[in-house]
């Protein structure tokens, strides 16, 4: 169950309205790595968790904070839109270059659809979608996804921090960036703990029997491009991070197989095949079957 | 530039057609973490890279292999569909339960749209989309995304491995799983190398000035749920993975702020506001402005 | 801010796993009118509200309950999937018709992608998307959208109620259907209260000056089809619900206008126009401009 | 069957081209509540209707008019685009701020994709999609959806009315707004008629047996937020609009249930579970089954 | 303007309900090449046309027929769903293999969302979307798109024809297939007429000055694969269909260019670059700029 | 298999950065008819081909070149973004109209999401999607789709050519336009060759038995609009392009059928029907069945 309190975790009031900035802030709210993604991702991972206790508690504990971040951003965006211009034809743009810039730089649906309110979309107006989240049931894979999510999120917030001088917006971003610092650290720690406790390990999933994979190519770097520096990294020689092999380097594939022959599906699917008259055009019967008669 | 060779990296021929399995294999081809995602993700990261040399070579080297995996899966799926049934009404289902199961379990667009061919969609028929990929320009964030991608991919291939006894399909999956093992290891090694060389570090982005974030909450675990085990992990006390702080644990927020007042946008957006008669209904002029006259 | 409690509002445990039912329940979780839609819709309406007090409190009060419903459904679905089959080739279907039916009727991504967990998708596997919600800033329009949402939601839950005999699922549905009954009533009451208090009225938006609309067609029923019964309803004669007019009935349009001439955009957009040689093919200059020289 | 006449229902010629306004008008054509939505929604409700006669005639009668509105808007947009600029690099923007504003404010696909023509997209360029419409087979639910659709549509048209001074565009909007006034009234009247005739009633669906819902919570307002004004409305005490109960007010839930234990799906899905070594890594066999041998 | 008549162009009544077939028929209604696509494509091409007269009349004349085909298919689908089963748990599937097959093979949203009605989606339940249509303003390109649309449509209808023995459905398909035959012929004739009249020609757009393209590669077949038969076709030697060149064949590229150096965007975007310490971490100032002080 | 070479097929370096142009170029990369579409379309057609030899070689040969075009465009776009502005609030726009124009005209996700890199989206930021491609298994239909794809692609490149004076961008576009000229010619030649060789013919699919279609309407032009010029074209009289019929012209339909009665699905779907009390509200049992007891 979720309970709501009509307070915010941190000040979320801009120094002044700025419709262009409101549009940029939508990325942090409804983008691929926005707060809706983060909140829903941790929620679904918790609801689908197979182990009670600390790992699931961690998902619930952070996930619920993130729903509050969704709220903070939505409220901040609504305030940034408070003076969004209504007069917006070419005529207006012609008379005032500043207004022209705002018209071009704002999200027009903020005015037309939401009446100067926040929306569940990214900075290009693409609606948020469920396919942004990852919840596989495998915690090491998912915590890695979470670490990635917090990295991309902090990166985007840091970029937008530089896109404004507004003191109020920068304060909120400072706070969110700090929380992203925390959560990057937490998922990194939690992933390490899963491995230390032997709950899960590299390669993920660690309990798929290694004997069932084609082990001879499990540690070969097959370079399908012609970059000369490709073999200089720690990924081309030396021990592998999963502790189970040794990297080797190869120009191109070490295996190959002839292309199988083209397929011959049922002629009644009317694909183009080498025997184009396979169906009797008068009766619609496959000729192979005709001869059976 | 890409050059194509009419050979495959590995055998991709099923023991026998199986339309239900063809649908499942679509997840590995066109799903959120399918080979199209992986190939395009590495491609865009390479094309957008800011450093020449080993990191970019790695992206090109693996990315080009992955385009070949897209091809292997597409060809395998076409073969699995070679005997996909054409007769598919309820009537057919009634007469033969096996046929009924196939009808229910196959992707009907395989027959109707592709004439028994592979499609750029996932196992539920959702078209692949560009928003599946991540290419941020920050290599530590992106290599973490890549490690996650290879983990989810290996996990899904391992699951499908158990969903079939087909020797040919299992062989291809064994091969792809082994390559995922390799690539998980490579991105993990590459992420470590970025940190070891001081090119990038935690928290990502590491060159955002720490003084610009709200440092007092950068290492606080604020637990917004009521799980008793939440503080038992290495994420609630002790040093943080970024080496720059010490975790602390808190029940709920350590900061709070009153909700800002509701916004009052231009009344000509016709939002519901506390002064509903703000527009003069006869003239359409805002009353505040009327009194100015 | 949102706080989470590791309890549910109501029992959400099925009598036994049922992967086919799990797929159907996804409609109530991640469909166009599922709980994610409802929770997010009320959230965004609250965050964008322009009036403090009872109307916004109502949005927060119900919205927060709905996030808990998202959780209940996700947890129920995970339990329904607990025995989802892993062996799923045509071969399996052939050997066991029941298994064949389950394979056809379940959502394959439940197993492959989520490892037997709930997903933010509808019963056909379409990801939830932000364009499902409505938050316009106009409360009478939005409360009407909310009443519609609760009606569609209760309708779908009632349909699924009949699709199962599982006692646990039916109990949860009984509870959710009862809450939908409540919320239908609340939004209907709240819409009436907005009108009674003069905050908003029909036609929405009520403060758009009526003098600016083409009043002569504001109450004409223009029937563009040939149904004989079209004029029998209360929508074809008598006073209008907004209290500002009288319905009248007409076969087809009462106004018409000739089609404007086709447009002639810049020839450098290479549209097909009546003067196809408008661009000089050697120089690429528009011929009109050539003659200017 | 539909028959087309090369005339428009109303004048749809702008005073002058305005590419920025053309983009805004797309919301009324291809947006969530644009004319394509409205026309298709009434069409599908009519085609799926279960009762012949006045209700279905109403759907056909209005729906067919709306297809003509789609045409009027498309033609108007094409005219607004007639002088859309072709030269559009940064260089051009630098030399002429007005051109810069137009470049920013217009939809670039209008020029690149449609050659200065209308498109089936909204004002942010999102393609129209089938999930915008509602056609449930339950007329009271659907007529409520229709009333909402006409409210949102009139609201958006009224907003855009204020965004331009173009006489021709304003005339068309005046006409469309008047038709929205009519249709809001009609669906409101039709919903009332359904209830008056006993065909359908609140709560929708009215023929779901009330005894099958959890009646004790059917009229309780459970406030999951902390707003003090939440109980002041007519939705917290007094008789309910469905005439079948009495509202009561409660702070938070009146029921609760412990969280069910986490799920334990088949280990061959490789989710992270409390018994990580459940699969024998050499053989791939589930250990439980090993002991069976 | 569109006028509706409550008659159909052809009989659209199935011999008996068949929920599995109803799902397949959705492809013809709401798929990528379904009737909604075709009707909307011709509509938008007509509304955006730049020439009055026979070409635009053709678009209107066929487009309006297609809206009636949308209706016929929707009504047929609703009838096919008339006996769609409501009881649909695993339990039901277990007791009756036929029911199990129907459950797997039908579109569950037909029951849950539409109450046994047609929907604007394809046979996998993907909503129809505006990006399926093509309307570029260039008639030769668009008529080619139309010919392709009618070919794909006839192909899919022919495939579904073989998937059923239902006499009523087959009759409707016979009719639709015949109309597709007609429209394939019409667009082919119209494309030829555009060329014969000199209105447009190959290569499209024909009025782009040839001197502005890199003519030396305009007729070279550059084979980037290793297929031995690649040069055997009429596309590798001899005169070109546009009458302006002669095909030549080449193994691989005839031109090449070194890869440009990686980009160096503003360091405040925090991409990973060769000079990772470019920003002063204490002040957030770019170091290049520091030295300017 | 695909092999990558770190060279480009042609120079792809702009004279100078231009963020507005970068956004426009996205259409050619990730739009409906961008290079990703073209490359993937030819790829899937090759992988699904049923005939070995020259036709499949052609698909592989061109398709592989197109993957290199994806790369050229991505690299060009990254360079165009090299100086994309970071400071982007309204404040900045106010101080500098040029900057304002750039802010409005650029794709903000280029900076926020990709750190000044290319993205797999179109010029409005819509993600590329799998439903853009066509691969039906029928080569005449698909080659027609390919010809259309190359026409639309050349058209869009020609439009963008006029939108810039940048010498580097124009050179790349000249090259791509020339390759589109080639590929338009190749698919046209290949379609003709399919017909000449009798592999496939009009109407597509040519091996669907003509006797199974409603031949009496196969060559009738049924004009559902009122355009006077509709019968003037070669599509209304004379021999048909498939060589199997003679066009005839008709005002409106030559056939008609009464609308079938509305459907009566299971009342437990709670659709609105003429017998609203069909379910016993106390027991939930269908009354018809009650009387059976």
C-alpha cells in the first residue's frame, strides 16, 4: 500500500517560469530513464521478487522514494509553465523574436493538451511506455540495469543543470543528482553483495550449466571490424571477470557454416518460389496434391 | 562500411519446423534485449564515440558480429516456420487438438504478413523500436548498459533453451549463450578499465563537480517503505563503492518542504481555477485586462 | 511524497496458479483502462491542479489508493504465474493438449522476459503508455474522463470475473469492482458539485465566450447517415442539457462551402503540380526566379 | 457505405499561410482527442452496437459528420503550409529571426515527409493510434467516453482559437466549437436517456450482480492522502449518485491483508531465489528431480 | 463531406461465429496494410493533392469506397465474435481441448475490452497507427506506394482465404480480393499515365536537377555481398528503366573515404572524451575557459 | 555474416556544425523511409527469400550497402552536433535570437540523451520501429515496396538538399541521391524481370486462382465520390495492366447488401443490449438458463 503526504522531499519551486526549460525537464520525468521509469522498474522488481528480506526491502525502500520524485518533477514543470504564452501564431513570432524562440522551444502540447501542466512524456513529447523498464526476476541482471538507470539519469540531470541558471531548478537538480549518486552506489554495492553471498554470479544467469554452452567460444574476442587497437584492452587477453576463463583475440570468426537452403513454405501462402505454378490456378489445389488424386 | 558474406558464423538449422518455437525465438531477434537492439546499440555508441582507439574498436568489433547474429536468428526462424499451418479456423482446431495448440501458440502474422518468414518484432508481436537502445556518449554508463544487455540476453536465451528439445535450435542457442558469456565479460572488463585508466569513474558522470550536488544526502539510504531488513545490506552502512563517502541509514526522508501553491496559468487556457469568471464571456477578454481599460 | 507499507489493502492470493488467467489480469494492470492508467491519471491531475482544497484532495486521496491497486494486481499476477510451464515447443503441445492450451493462452513474455513475473503491459502484451491518461487542467472535462475510466475499469473487471472460478481471484475482483462502484459515484458527484458551485459548467469549457462560436449550429442535430430512428431521441428535440438552447433535427448539413483550390507549395518540395517543369533541371533554379534575372 | 461529396461543411480557408499554426492544428486532426479519434470512435461503437434503432443511428449520424471534419482540418492545414519555408539551416535562422522562429515552431516533417501536406499525427508529431479510441459495447460507459471526448476536443479548439488572429482559421474553429457544444449536449442527453429507459444504469455495468461485489467498501471514501478538505465534498457523505448507498469517509484503508510470500517459479527460469544452487550446474537438471532418480 | 448509408457494398455475414478467424481478420482491418491504412492513405493524398482533376478524383473515388470496406470488415468481425467464449481459465482449457484452442487462438481483448466487438488493431493486437500511411505530395511515388498497398492487401486476404472454409467469410474475401485486383490495376495505370503525360517520371522526383547528383555512381551496381549470381539480372547491365543511363556491375564500392575523426562536443555534456579532466571539478568551469581568466 | 571496415563509402563531413540540420538529417537515418528502414527491409527480404540466386543476391548486395549508409548518416549527424549549444533556457533565448532559433529548431534529445550524438529516431524524435518495413515473401509485391521506398527516400533527400547550403552535407546528399536513382532503377528492372520470367505477375499474388475472386467487380471503377473528371483516366476504360480484363466506369456501387442485424454476444460481457435484464442481478445467472432449471 502507498500513502501520500502533501509535502515534498525537497524544495521544487523555480525562480521564474520558463516554458523551454519545462520541456527539457520532461526528459527527467517521462523519458526512457526518467523518474517514472525508475519508480516503476523498482516497483515491478519488488512485486516479482522471489526472495523476501533485504534485497526486496531495498527495492521497496528506494522505489517508493522515486514515486515522490515523479511528483516533485511534475509540480516543478507545472510551475515552469505558469506563464507559457498563449498567443502563438507566426504573426506573434514575427513581432517578438523572444516569443518566437519560446514558441519553437516549448512543448506545444503543454498548452494545448495539458493547459500548462506536466505530462507523462519525454522532452520530445513521446509518451512514456512500459517497455522502458526491466524486471527479469534475476537480481544481478536487474541490479546492473538499475545501476545503468541511475547513471543515465544522473548524466541527463547534470546536462540539464548546465542548461539553466534558474536557482530553484538548479537546487532541485542538485538534490536529485545527489540521490542518483546514492542510488548508483547502492545498486553497485547490492550487485557485489549478491556475488559475495553466492546468490548469483557472472556470467548471468550463473546457474545455467556451463556444459550446455559452446565453451570454446566463451572467451574468444572475435573482431569483426578492422580496428588496430582492438586487442590492446584487458578484454582481449588475461583472465576474465567471471574468473572462469582466459580471453583470447581473433580477427573475425573462428567458426563458420554454409548458409542453409532457402525455405519452401506452403504454396498457399503465395510466397515467390522457384516453382511458381505449384497451385492450379483454376481449382486452387496444390498440384502435388492433384497428382495424388 | 559493412560487407556481407553468404555464410553463417554457426549452424542455424532446426531439427524440424516448430511454429510455436519460432514465435519464442522472435524475442531473441526483435525483443527489448534481442540481437537487433544489441547490434544497433553498439553501432550507435561507436558512431557517436568521442575517443578513437581501443574502446571504439571494441564497439565496432562486437557490434558487427551482432549484425550477423540478427541474420542467424532470422534464418533459423524462417526454417522453424517452414511447415506453419495454413488451415487455421476454429473448425480446424476442433478437429485436431495439436493443430489447435499450434494455432494458439504461433504468431499469426508470421503466416499472414510474412508468408512464413521472420519479422522485426518480439515474441508478442510488438515491433522493435529505437527506444530500446542506449547510447549516451558516456562510456562508463553505456558499458554498464551493455553488460546489462548481455545479461538479459543470455538469461532469455537460457530460458528458451529449456523450452525446446530441438537439437539444432539448442546448438545455436549454446553458441549464442557462449558469445553472451564472452560479451558480459568484455563489458565488465572494459568498464573496469575505464575506471582504472581514470577516463571515467563513479558516480557517473564523474566530472560533474561534486560541489554542485546536495552532498548531505549523497550517501543517505532513505527508506520509504517499512521493511525491517532494509538496513542489513552493505548499501546501508560502511564505505561507498565510489570511494567518496560512507553510507548511513534513515527511516524515511531527512528533508521536507511544503507543497508549493497551485499554479495560475493564463485563463485563456480554460483550466479550472478558483476565479472561474475571470474571462468576460461576452467579449472573451480577461477581466483583469478589462479593468485596465 | 509517497510512503509504502508492506501490506496489501485486500487479500490477493489465487486458489491456484493459472497462467492463462494471469495474462487476462494484465488488462486490469497495464491496459488502456488498467490501474496504472487510473493511478497516473489522478496523480497528474492533482499535480497540475489550479485550485487547492477539496477537489485536489480528492484526486490525491483516490490516486494514492490506486497505486496500491497496481501493487495488488502485480502480486496476484506473479502468483498466478508460479507454475507457468517452461517446456513449450510444438512437441510439448502435441503430447498434452492441456499444455498446448496453456501455451497458446499465456503471455510468452511472462516466462521469457519476466521470469514468471507481472509486466507493465495489457493482455495482448502492448506496453502501457503515457497517452492513455487525460489531464487537461479543466476539472469538469477531467472528472468526466475519470468517471469513464472507472466505468470501463469496472466493466473489464466484471468480464474477467466471469472468466474464472478461482476463489482468490474472484475475491480480489469483488473488492476492486466495489471500489470502482465507489469511484464512479465519486466522480459523478464531483462533476455535479463543480456545476452546482458554478466552478465549471456545460458546455466545457464554460468560460469560452459563446459569442465566439457559430451559435446557429450549436444545437442542430445534423444526421449524416440515413437511420430512420435518428430523430426519436431526446438529443433531437427539446431543451439541451446545458440549459442554453433547444435541439433541432436536420437531414445532413445545413451549411456547405466549395472545396478550396489545391495548394501550390514551393516547387523545391518536388510535389506533383500542374506545372511540372517549374524547376530548371540543369541549374535547379525555380523558373519564375530565372525570369527575374 | 460512405459516399463522398467534393464540398466542405464549412469554409476552411486561412487568411494567410502560417506553418506554426499548421502544427498546432494537427492536435485537432490527429491528436488523442482529434477528429480522427472522434470519427473512428463513433464508427467502431456503431459497428459493434448490439441494439438497432435510435442509439446506433445517433452513432452513425454523428460519426459520419466527423469524417468530414477530418477532411476540413486536413485541407486547412495544407493551406496553412502553402508557404512553409524550404531553406532551413542554422544559417538561415541566423540571417532572419522570424525565419528562425518558424523553423523552430513548425513541424519539420510537414516539409520533409509530406511536401507541405497534413499528416495523421498530433502537434508533437506522434502518429495517431488505435489505442486512442474507446468502444466497449456498453453504451453508458461509451457515451460517457464520448462526452469526455467532445469536452476535451472543444477545450483544445478553444485554446488554439486564442493562439491565432487568423480570421479564416478562427471561423473554422468557431464552427467546430459549436459542433462540439452540440455533441457534448447530445451525449449527455443520450446517457440520461439510457438511464431513464432502464437500458443501463450506474454503477456501470449495472447488470453485474451487486451481491458479487464486496458491498461493505462500495461507498467508503478511503483517503490515502492527508488533505484536510478531503471530506468536505458531496462525495464523502450523503446519498450516492447511483441511488443505492450512502457515502462514508475514512482516513486510509478499512481493510488490510499481509503481503503473500514471494513466488517460487520453476528454477529453469533462472530467477534469483533463496536456494540458488537448485539446478545442478553440470547436468542442468533440477536437484529436486535428481533426488527422484 | 462524407455521407453514410446503412447498407453494405457486399454481403458480410459468416456462416457461423469463429473467434479465431475474427482475430485473423483484424489484419485486414487494422494491420499495416489493412483497410484503415488504405482508406486513410488515399484520403490524405487527396487532401494534400496539388492538382485538381482526374488524379485527385481517383484518390477520392477509391478512398471513399475503402471507408466502406473498413465498415464491412468491422461488422463481419463482430459477427464472428458473437459466440466468443467467456469462461476462459486454465481450468476450462483443461476440460475441453477445443475451448483451449479457441482461448489460445482468439484475441482476448475482443472479449475483455470490446465486449465481442471489432477493434482498430492488427491480428497481434497492435493498435493501428498513423505511421502506416504514405502521402508525400509526389504522385508517382505515392501511386507506387498505393500499388504496393493493394498488392500486400490482396496477398494477405488470399492467405486468410485459405485459412477458413466459412462460406460467408470466403464470399466477402472473394469480393475484397476482386476489388484489390481492380485497384492494383488502377494505380499501375495511373503511374504509367503520369509518366506518359510528362507530369512526373523516373527517377522520382524527376525535377530534381540531375546535375546536382553524383552521376558517376547513379547506374553502378555496387555488390556488398558475395553472391555469384548477382550480376545475372537486368539490373546489372543494359539500359536503365529511367532511360537515362546504362547499368554497370562492381564488386563492392567504387569510392571510399577515411573515417572522420571522433567528435568533441561541449564537455558539459559529460561525454567520455580523451581529456577527461577538462572540467574543473570544484568550480564546474571548463578548464580552457579557466585559463582565459 | 557482416564484416566492418573503418572507412566510409563517401565523404561525410559537414563544412560546419549545424544542430538544426542535424535534426532534419535524422529523417534520412531513422524515419519511416530512412536508411535503417531500407537496410532492414532488404535484410529481412533476403533472410526470408524462398529462391536462391540472383534475386536473393540482389537483396543481400544492396542491403549490405545500406547498412553502410546508416553509418555515414550517423557519423555526419554527430559532426553536425559538435557545437550544439548547452545553455538553453528562455533566458538564453532572450539574449540571443539566433540561439533561440537553434534551441527551437534542434532536437533537444540530441543533447540531453545522446550527448551530441545521432539517434535511431526520425526528425520529430519518434523512435524507429519495425513496422516501417515490408517483407511479405512475395517478391513482386516486395520489389514494388522497395521501389516505393527508394522513391520516398530520394524525394526526402532532395528536399533536405534544398534546406542547406553546407557544401559537405550537400556532397553526401548528392551521393545518396545518386544511389537512390540506381536503386529505383534496379527494383523497377527486377520487378519487370519477375514478370518477364513468369515467376510472378499482376495481379499479385498471381497464383491465387482467379476463379476464386468475384470476377464481375475485378475491373469496375466504382466512384464513391462526385468528381467529374474521374472517368477521364486510363484507369476507367480500356485494357487493364494485368492483361486480363477491360476497365469499366460506374458511379457508386454496382452491388449492395442490407446491413446484418446487430450482434447478441454473451450477456456476461455486459454489453448494452435490447434485453437489459437478461442477467438475474441477485444470482448472476443468465435468465435463459434460470428457466432451464
